[in-house]
C-alpha cells in the first residue's frame, strides 16, 4: 500500500503553540494540580447578558436556521458601518467595504490565498500571532520576517527590509495594539507604513483585534483614518476580546473594496457564512452601550498594575502596556523561554506562554495574560517568588 504523507505545506507548518500549551495544561489538571492559567488570551468574564438574550431570541426563529449569506446579513454590515463611524470617524460602504467573518483569525489566515503565489513573500512581524505565518505557508508563499525589537519600540524597521525582499513581497502584516508584545503604534509609523506600501505596491493587512482593550486614556487608531490608506489596506476586527465572545466566532474585515471582494471569493469556496443568530447577536454588541467595554478596560488595568508591581519585585522587566490584556516580560536569566515555561508550570503550577512560540525574536521573553482575577494574580506572584 502506498504510504500516506502529509502535504509539503502542512509539513512546513510549525506546531501550533496554543495547542501545545493546552495539552500541557490539561495533563497538569488531570493530575489534580491547581493551575493558574496566564497563557492563552481567553477572557474570564462572561459575554454581556444583552448579547446572550439577543442570541436566544434569534436562535428561536426558524428563519435563522438556514444557510447564511456569504457576505453576511446586510443589517450586520450596516451595524459595523455605524460602529466604525462612531469609533474612528471613518465612513465605509456596507455593501463593498465590509465582510463579516467567522472570527478574524480565519480571515487573516485565508487572505493570502487570494493574492500569493508560489515564490511570493509576505512581510511578517516576528514575534507575531501564528496564523500570519501559517496562512502564508498554506498559500504556498514564504514568510519574510521583520524583527520586532525592544530598541525600536517593537515596531518593524521598514528601512531595513532589502529591495530583494520588497520586490517579491505582495502583502505586509501589522498588528497594533500588538500580540504578543502589547506595543502600540503611533500615527507617524502608520503614515510611514502607508507610504511604504504605495511605493512598493504592497497590501497592508492590519489586525486590529485589540483596539478596544486600552488603558490610561489611550485610544488606538485605525489605519483607515489616515490619508492614502483606502487604496492599500484591509483591516480585521473581532468581537472576541471586546465583548468576551471568543467561542462565538464572529468578526469582520473592512477596507479596500477589491481586497474585500477577493477575500469574499476565497470564503465562498470554503464556508457558508456565520450562523444568522450569531450575526444578530453581534448587532446587539455593536449597537449597545459602551459601558461593558469601559468596565473591562478598568478591570484589566487593575490586574495589569497588580501583576507589574509584583514582577518588578522579582526583577523581571516589563513595561506597563497601554493596550491589550497581555504583559510581555523579559527574563534576563532565561535564554530558553520554552524551558522556563516548563519550569514555571512544573514548580509553580502556572501556565505562561514562551516568547519563542511567537517567533525567534520572541526568545528571552514570556507572555502573561491578564485573564484571571487579582487574587489569582497575587497567588501566582507568591508562587513565582518561591521558585
């Protein structure tokens, strides 16, 4: 019998970091250990009641039990249009510049299929959210890594990308507020990026999943606010972090209509749209009060401050993030972040994410998520002090 082998593309994919972490976490819990999970960024608070009630009402209506439209319900696209206008003062055409997604992750990973061919490059930050690399590899293209270094405020140095790479590249990924580093980007960088994209004929993929989790008066901008962005940008949003809806799988892409149309064509060959009841619940989220978002930002900021004060007492270096619910920690004595994460799990029963899992330039760092309450954060700090 002929041996069955994985495709070369699948073999080229690195192990998915969060699956490995989840496996280790499950094993520890099966042993009866009290695990404090600071690993995957999954909000610990419930989805707001009004959104759940909207889902309940919509799920009871048989009209919503059929295939959804690939492009999403017009009423959802109009709700996204209104949210964008209120939040960023950006006007979008709901019929051509907005595409609902089954979570932003699938759109980010599927988008390269629309534009990349064998031998093409995607310019990808390192460290980064793993689907940027995975989607590029599955499209048959090559990731060209842009180091995110502390000395550059974790922004890519566009001037250091060689002409040879720029000639082969078709797309460039950016993600601010950033996962995993929690860095934010000034408007001056965004303008430089837009000019760079025009000069080198690049598509900018902007992952704005953490735009609403922000602190100390900071409000992240949208790339689409800037002049010249509309011709080169597709921006991805998610309701997962903003409204504690990680399991619901609903987000959207917005921006240049040709880029939106191309992604829609890919998706029409892969999925049949978002369950209509979830789309109607998403409208409730986008059209509701901002009270929930403000409450969550206050909650995460309080947790951030507790964690950072404790880490400082351990001699671990981490800046106070202005956004996201992550803390990116440089551990001077740790040259192997995977080994350090294992030690912390085995000796302190704490799950953290090794920085190298996000890329080689993440080595020497670990990431902690602010998705447990203050009491558990204090307990985690006490455990770390003992090891």
